[in-house]
C-alpha cells in the first residue's frame, strides 16, 4: 500500500468529520480503502495522545476514493501542536503499514511537548469555557480573542487576556447571525438579505467571496467566505445583523467560524469542485453544505430548497440524525414537500400564481408578486426567483418584518452596484448585455435560461472555464452554453485560471465540443481574456441583439468598459 502524505492543517470549528477543533491530515494513494489504514490511525492516535496526556482527545478517519482524511481533536489553544502530533501519528502509521522500522516516537514526543509549552494559553481556555457557560459568543484566532458581537464586541490580544473573574459578562450580547451556503446563489443571497435588513433599519454586515461589508463600508475585498471574514465582521461594533457566506472550501479546510447561529440557508447543491479534499460525489458535496445545520441554536431555522433533488435527499438524511426546524421553499405550490409542510403547520415559502407566499401554521402572508421584484427580470430569471424565496425564509427566521422584506426586494437591483457580477444588465446602442460570474454547469444553465427568454435579433455569448475542472466539466458547461443557440460563440482563455493546464487547451476542448454539436467554425471566435472578448462582442453587436458575457477575470475592467459605452 503506497500512501503519500498531502498536507496537515488546523480545524477551528464544526466540520465535515465532527464538531471538534483539532488537526487533520490528508493522505493520498491507491487501494487506500484497505481497513488497515483506519485501524492503524485509530490505534496510534490513542497510543500517542494518551502518552502526551490528551486522554480526552479523540480520533477519526474518513476514507475516500484515492485518499483519506485523518483527524484528532485538540484544545483550542494548541492547534499547531495538534498538527505536530498528527504528523507524528501519521509517521508511525505509515511505517507500520509499509513494514518499515517505527521511529523513536517517545523522543519525538518530547519535541512536541516543548512546542506545546510555547503555544498553550490556559487563560484562553478559561475564557472560552466561561463564555460558554454565560452563553456569550467567543471568537479566537492566533492573535486575538473577542467576546460578544456587534456593538458589545470587545477584543484583546491573546497575549494579554483578562481574568475571567474580572470580566463583566453582562455587558456582552450577540446579534442575529445567519449562514448562507450552497453551490450557487450564495453571494446574491447574502447581498439581498443585507438589503432587506437595511430596509428594516439595521446596519447589516455580510461576508462573501468578493468582499466583507458593514452597511456601505467595505472592510476588505477578496474571498472572505471563511472564518477570518466572519470574525472580522462580528467584531465590528457597527454590525447589527450578520449574513455569513460559507463556501465549501472553508468548511473543508477549517470548519465553521462559530458554533451557534440563528438561521441557515442552503440555496442548492450541484456538481462543482468535485475531486478536492476527498469530495468525489455530489452526495458527499451535499453533506459538506449541510454542516451549517450543525451550528443552529435550539430555535434556529434551516431554510432549504424543495426543488433541488440533492438538497431534498440530504435534508431527509440530516433530519434523521438531529432535530431541526425546517423552512422549505419552492417555485411550485404543488411540490409535495410544500403540501406536507403546510399540512404539518411548518414554515414554507412558495410561488402561487405570481405571488411569493410565506406560511407558518395558520398564518399566510402574501409578500410580493415576482414581477415586482427587479432581480427576477419579470420572472424570467428563475434562479433569482429561487434566491428570493430562500432569502424571504431566512429573513423571517431572523425576525425581520414583512414590510422590510417587501421594501428590500423592491429596492435591490441586479446591477453592478447591488449585485456585482451576478445577472448585471447593460443597455448599449439598442443591444442588451448580460454579465454574469457563473462558472459551473448549474449556474450557467440558469443564466442561459434567462437569456433564452429575452427577445433577441441575434445572440452572442462569451465563456471559458478554469483548468482545475475535468474535461467532462468543461464539456458540460459547453453543452449548457450551446443551448442558447448563439450566432457567435466567443471562447475565452483565462490565463490566470489555467491551474495546471497548457495555454490554449481549454478553448480547444470547447471548440471541439461545439463543432460536435453542429456549430460552424465561422461562428466560433477565440479571445485572450474577458475584456478583449467584451470589446469584440460590442464591436459586432447590433441593435436588438442580446449579448451574454460569462466573466471570470477582469471583472472590474469589463464593468468600466460597458458602463462607459452605456453612458455615451
């Protein structure tokens, strides 16, 4: 059995394996399903953890096709030490499995003890334990520790922590907090939810893969969908309600940022990023998304998509494991799950005719007609109808009034200001231009469906893909885009997203697939990046045309270019 060590990393919160902080090792190899691997990990973990004095620490093994994730639990103040221990445990396992001599692990353990002496912070553990008893939100990282959230939040350096006995615990309070996850629609949902909260008079904070924001203030740009973004937001004294986008990668790399939230929304589950961190199937991906459900407090609500089969299946499995307050949402009043939930007096959001309806028990509220919500494009953007339904369920769960929900739905525009990169519409010289960041089959099909419903003299579409996706993934997105029956297909090369592929390899695959589907060579255009593609499209667009640009790079430059044309 040849096994290769891949990486070791800290787990800081609830994760796919369990709810504990600790350390996790990923190993790769063929025939790794052999039960000897798990047995060796569990055996050596127990031996070394006990000898180290961590008798309460646990171990777990998750074997997947071509690899395994091996973890130990550990005190929050010793996660780097836990990484050292995990590596030592693996070294012993590897030697045993390969038949090699086992090193003097007792001597190696002495070095780990020295590291623990430098890292250990008993005062931090005391504060975390007391905060739990006081039901006070506590957040910690390598440098800082904080209590409370929003206006009451106070932060200390981990090197100068207060004595728990001297802390005025009554001064700390939390704020409404929600997780938002799913394959597609996460960023749109947190932005829409924040707009609704603003309509309720709240200073809303959000984290996303694009930025972290409180009110109108951008605290940072980039991917803040992990724990660090959540900590930054919740420690900001201006924040009165928080919507935290949680991506698959963050859950698998570190776990969730906090243990208790008031609501969680799972927008949908679809194939994306498979083959990473041991997630090889869409069913496994669904399990990752549902980790957010583990963090709901006693009265927390899990808002889930009744129209998405993978979400439905995982919801049923999840509910068998633990009690949860569900809110189903569906575009179809006749969805059996909606009917059953209404019969049982549960929470539902659905569309009846063109009306968005919320029901709970005997209470029915007509929220707004779909056509009165700008981001739905008069109901043609069905993926945004789904986003609306999920966010309505989420905001009601957080106690936001229906008047505020209506106001937020009306004021939120799918434009570069409110929702950059998601269904942005420009009107230029008689042509309509739709720009979207969609980058997997599920999301691209949704945008294609929108554009198909827009009257057009001709259609032009630009798309590309990242190199870390499989050939099949690239073929699938090509199939999705082909459905638009465009007059021109612009194949975009994303040089910054090659991720191991040769320059030009991805457009070759897409070109080949389009020709298999019957597209003429004269209707296929190669462009070097999103900006040059946008320029080609606008140079060739005519009044009455609809142009669809899937933009993965140079997003701001494309926006500036199109905005300049629109205003000229």
